[in-house]
């Protein structure tokens, strides 16, 4: 997990439309780019969690045996306190860290 993502807001925050659409000039395009980046961040986080949870898998045939693993609980808590992927994507957008392009217009210019 990138430590820069921790600077994102962990609570709901009102944003100025003028800040969001400054790069594109269109709020809908800006939101589309932010949502695509949020999906990428979400997929990355989910893959990280799944990779770490593989270590804690226990195969049992009985439903009566339930194990509490303190390390697994701590790891889960670390991911729970992270900002949400959309907040991370908005922070990246406002910091100018998201690169986007439109292939159909780029090929026409070449």
C-alpha cells in the first residue's frame, strides 16, 4: 500500500467542482477518470488482502472448529482504517497524479 494514499480523507468531504474539472474542463469527464482510478485502487487493495489471507487459511471438515487468529484480525483492522478507494482516487486527481488520454484523438494528431 502506497503511503501517499493515507493522506486521503477518511470521512465524507465537500469538494469544489471547479477544482475537480480544472484539468478536463468537464466535470463528467473528471468524475469518469476518478472512478476508473478508484476501481484500479480497489482491485489492488483486494489483491493485497487476498494474498495476505492465503497465509491464514485453515482447511477443516468440521464447522465446530473456529479459530481466532489475532494476526489476521490485526491485518483486517489495518485495511479497515484505510481511506476508501474513491477518496484515494480523488486525492490523486487533485494532486495531479492521474494520467489520462483519449486514444482516438491522439492517433488522429499523429
